[in-house]
């Protein structure tokens, strides 16, 4: 029973860790590309 709880906890951590990693991997390049696009198109400051 103790191993079962450990496995459930590990699966839970992997799923939520994967979601947060996926969010960072996708959102960071999108944000950078969006800022560069706005700089070129509208001449706004990047920062």
C-alpha cells in the first residue's frame, strides 16, 4: 500500500511538472517573438 501511494505521488508530480515545463517552453519564445514583432511593426520599446 505504501508503494502505491508513492507511485501515485510520483505520477502527480510528473504531470504537473510537465505542464509547468511545457508552459515555460512555449510561452518564452512566443513572448520574445511578439515583442520583436511589435518593435518592427509599431516601433515600441522592447522592455
